[in-house]
């Protein structure tokens, strides 16, 4: 593939003079608040370099793994024991075939942003790029990569039993980027998971509480919510997989159900629903009391391929979009909390593009004067965080709510090289608004539009999450 000077130049994705002005004069300079990702706080705290570009780029990137599998690459070069250089060569051989896939854009944005490399990655350039990027990464730390990307704050994703020692260590240092935890409750809500009882014991140990009833479980969870809050946490998260049923529950019955589980007995489907509805409700009230934002990720089918799971384990990159029904149950769940004045500010991330309007309209049912945009349709997520998905999310939010109050993009990534996704989103946002100006659909008021763009890129997140309250 020949290098093309018109590809990914300064005006990449900016197809009008207005879009170019909005991006270069307003969006590009804004710091990044990455309020949801899966970065390792330990890696940030230890502040070490990387062995090579493969470790930094390929070791945990499911997007690249899936593309390599689609290209017929043997698993030994994906999650197997091939060397880093061998794996990188297979990725370089795959990149030309990702044309029209977002990976083609992301790959070259990251090469350009972090390493100043404008050459196309392909077999003919692979060895030079491997050596150049690896040499740079061996001398560059995780903290330096975050600073290089102008990242002001990141929120990692953390289990309630985590002791937050790495966040504490980072805070004590002189690192300018703030790193805060997020309370992710999947393990304690998943009473139907095989590991639930062992997890319950872990929670008991961490909180020094004998969890033998619903009340003692809720006490232990409140203990962890308090601990996370004291350490700067201002967000919770939960991944809704499978059918979600927010049914009416009875505390006494849930207490019996939990004790039954502790005794090793098999639970009925209705009992599992009772327990999950109960825990989701009480956790949500805890979040509201702390003035946290709660996040709900809606709709993946996890771990579809048993062959890969057996070979590699969970998170092998064989998840996909589900077609579950959530709307009625979420409405009941939000309504119960809202009617009791216990509904925290809430972001829902939708994975099924057919449901964008469903959840954008749902969130609008429960807004209050508490703050603008209290209930948000979140950023285009996972399989949808590409150009088409971002444009659809922007348009859906514009049609059914207030785009101007949107809290902006996030990486949802494990990679320290993923932050050009913010640039990608910002260019797409500016181009969308620029197109409307050129079509005569919105006024050509650059100062007003520039302020709106900066709000979406940064200011809205500052005002919504109130991270400064955790200083």
C-alpha cells in the first residue's frame, strides 16, 4: 500500500472550513478526562516502561485480536506464546486488510500521535516500525504516555474488594494526571456465577464482617462504598448482560435466598431475579447518597466461543452484541428510585444500535433540576465506538435530548496508547456540527459553537462528575 500525503493530514475527517476551525481552535487543545477505562492502576503507580510495542499495543487489545482471527492468523500469534516481534509482524500483515475498519484509523492515529510515524503499517514497514516504537516505549513510562496525550484525569474500573493501594500511591507522588477508582459491582450482584461464594468470602475478609445475611452483606457493601469515596471514587459501574428484570423484591425473601446460596443450595430463576433486583436497588441508593454518577453498560453476549475460553480463559475477545430486552425493567428501576428521590445521576451505554433511540428517550423521562443532563445516553461504546457509531450516537442524542450537555468521549480501553480515540471523536463531532452549518441548519456562530464543542470535550464532564470534590 502506497503512502498518501492526503491521508490523515491535519484536516483528517474535517470536511468543511467550519469543522476545521472548530477542531483546531477549540477542541484540540482541551485536556482529556477519561472517566471510564480499564487501565491498570498498578502499571501507572509502578511507572515502568514497556518491553516492546507488542506488549503496549497487542497484549490486551480484543479489537486487534478479532481482526487477526478474521484474517486467518493462527492463535499462537494472537494470544499464544509466539515472540513479541512475531506477533507484531502478523498484526502488520493484517493492518492493510483493516481498510474501512476503525482499526485502520486508530492504528495510524496512534503511530502518528505517540511516535510521530506517518508511514503506513504493513509488512514492508513492519520491522522498522517495530524497532522504532519499541525503543521509544522502553524509555517511556505509563505516566509519560498519559501526560503526552494531555490526560488530566482517568477513572479506572475496580472491584469492591480492591484495596486501592495503587491509587493511593499515585496520589502521594508528583504525577499531574489524577487517577481515581470506579466501583464495579458485577461480582457481588452475580449470585448465579460459579465464583460467587468464594467472592463473598473475599468481601467478608476485606471488610472484616461475617456476611451471613442480607443486612450484613449491605453493611459490608456500604463499608466499601465509604472506603472508595474516601479515596476519590465518584462513579459506579455495572454491566447488564442477559435479560434484566427489575422485579419487586422482598427483603425478608432475599435474606432467605442469600442464606440458601451460602448453604450451597441451587437457586431458582425467580430467586436470582429477586436477589439481583434487591442488590441493584440498594447499591443505587448508596450511590445517590454519595452523589456519585452510576453507569450501566447494556447488552453484550459474553464469552461466546467455548473453544477460545478453554484455550485462553475469560476476555478472549469472543463477545458480541446482544438483542436483550431492557427498556421496561430499566423504566421500573429508575422510576422506583426517582419516586423516592434516590435516583443518582445516570449514564447508560447501549451496545445494540437498534436500541439507541430506546435508551435516549428512556433517559429523558427522569431528568430533574438537580443538574443539566442528569440522565445521559452515554458515548458510543465497544463495537459502536467507530465513525458510524459515533455519528449515530451524536445524532440520536441531538434528536432526543441535548447534545450540548453530553459529557463526551471515553476510551473504555486497557491500552495506554488508546487516547487518540478522543481526538477521533472530537474530529467527528466538529465535522458533524460543521456540516450542519454548511447546510444552513444551524447558525454560523463560531464563538457559540466553539464553546459548545469545548463543553462536550471537557467542561461538561468537569461539571457533571465534580471530581474536584474528591481533592
